[in-house]
C-alpha cells in the first residue's frame, strides 16, 4: 500500500527520515515566503474543475509565514487532507480484515500446490496473481509475508532465492505501477487533480500489460539460466549454504483453502466491481469508496469466521499498517498550506511554466516524470507523494495544455517504478531482509529491469500526450 519509514544505514550515514525531509521542506517553504515574490493566478470553474486562467498571473503584496504559523500548518494540513487520510485508514482497516481471514495466504498456497509439477507455468501465473493484488489493493509491504513461500517454491524446482523473491515482489510491483484500481496512488492523485477516480483505466491496463510482460520475461530468463547452471545465480554463494525447503510443507503451513476463503475472494471481487461501477455511473468519490471498502471488509470478516472481536482487532491492525502513509499526507499538505499562506505557490508554478513552456509537450511530460522519480527517493509513500506534488503538477499541466490524466500518469510511474530499487523503500528492504539477499546483490539483479520499466513508461507517456489521454 503506502511506504513505511526506514532509518537505513548506508555508507556510514543515515538516510533522513521521510517526515524529517518533509519538515525541512516546510522550513524551506517558510523561508521562501520571505524571498520569493508573492503572486497569484486567477482561476475559474470549467466543467466542474478549478482551472488556472493563462496569462492571468500578477504579483501581490508579500505575505511571509512566521515561526508559529509553520507549526500551525501541520494540524491545518491534517484537517484539510482529512478526507484522504481517513480514506486511507478505512481502506487499510478493511484490507486488514481480509488478510486476517487467511484467504490470500491460502489462495496463494492453493495455486502453488496446483503448479508444483508444472514449473514452466509457475513464474508467469504467480507474477500475474500478485500483479492483480498490486493493481487493485496496492500490495507493497504485504509482499514480505509471501517471500519465504516464493523462495521455498523456487528452490524446490531448481531455481534460487532471487527467483522466488522476484516472482512475488516484482509481480506485485508490476501491478502497483499499472495501478488501474490502486486506491492509494491513482485514486488519491486523480482526486487531487479533480479527475474521475479510476478514469483512463483502459490506457493504464494497456501499459500494465507491457510492464508485467517485461517483468515476467526478465524473471523467467534469469530463472532458466540458474536452472541450467546454478553458478549463474547472482547469490550462488548464499544458495550453496541454504537448506532447500519443501513446497508442500510451506503451503500446508498456511492452512488449507476452504469455502470461506473462496467467499472472501467473491466478496472482494464483487466489491471492487461495484466500486468501479459506482465511480463511473453513480459519481462515487472517496467517501463512498471508503464506505464500500468497509462493507467489503466486514462481509469478508463475517464469512471468514473471524468473529466480531477478532474482526475489529484486524480492522485496527490494518489501520496501524497504514499510519505512516496516511499521516504523511497531512504533512505533505502542510507544505502547501505554507506556500498558500505565503502566496508563493502560483509564483513557483509561473516560473516553472515559463522555463518549460517552449518545449514540446512530450519533453515536458518526460521532465515531470523524472521529477517524480527523484522525489520518490525522498518520499517513497505513494499517497504522500501524490499529496505533495499533484497540487503543483495539476495547474502546471493546465498552463502547458497537457491533460491532467497525463500528469497523473507521470506521477504514477515516477512513484512506482523505482520502489523496486531505491534503498528508502521500506517494502523492498523488508523483503530483502526476510529473503536474506544483500541489497547490492538485488541491485545487480534488478537494475536492467528497472531501466526497461523506465523506458516503457517514457514510451507510454509520449503516447499518452500524442493521443490526449483524459
């Protein structure tokens, strides 16, 4: 879902905490309110959207933000972003209940058991399955609990721990990047951009096929090399020391798949279908979607035989898992509160548009994409990054005559792709720790895949500009 904090040691130093980075940006925004000339654009309502009127920028009286206002911006930001924050909490709670039923774990075990003797189908089917979870429920940190299963399965059929880790984690990552129904990234970004939630799903699905297809080919190619010659494993020395586990034992440890688990999946599938229909036909937004997810969670808990107390314990546990990502939205909003109070946000947008206005739209979008890639290193929370960047990228795209949907795509791909390689990604560092794979070995394995994903994203964004995805 959303990334968690990581105090990661690297080269003798520490990567700053994400909240510390955001607070430093808040301080920088406060200082900027004294240095950058205040200015504003005029805005108007067009087809239900608030849009910036081109050539309407004008400087206004300076309005510097004081020391106490810096700290007031935090609760103000929390308040202004409350609908998004509580949406994340409630959806996280609902998925906490679904996880507590054991349906996902048992479902994976069932698939693994069916594929035990059909290794050529194992990697693509497992990756497709996890990609669906990444695209619909934003699976990220949850991957960690499935990595040992993936490793056991891979080793049992002659692959290595890298293959087992990759087919689980990169499958989920492919879906997360595609993000067709991801409520934590695309849903929030489109809400901020005043777009219909989950609009552009057809284009996203097409791009997702390429992200996933390339990842499957990449992992299968590596796995085939390792099976043919184990010394080709990136972690050969680790594999020599490893004890091979039984696929069957790992699957049985998760519990047998039963009719209750099947009903949980039915409720989830029907609920997601209703959400999509509600968004496009009934005009549903965050409040309705949050309520629907709560219903899905409660229904799954009841049919999963959790009982009332266990169900609400799981609901609270699910919310705990997303605290970091939820509250970071408020901190990100606090940055915008400071820029709005200092009346400098429009000045910055005006400056950016002036610098890049002469560039072709395709190059502009590529610049927006790589900006998001850089920001993702420091703010690896998808919802936090959306809350930080989309209020700026949305009016900027208006001024440059770029569809807002394309700006959301630039954010989506910039946020999702590098999560599989940056050391600030808590999900990545978590599953590498569980797998016992050194970070540098993972980078050696995955960097070409990440480059390929970046190229696919660039092509997708250029096409999106050319056809005007909206």
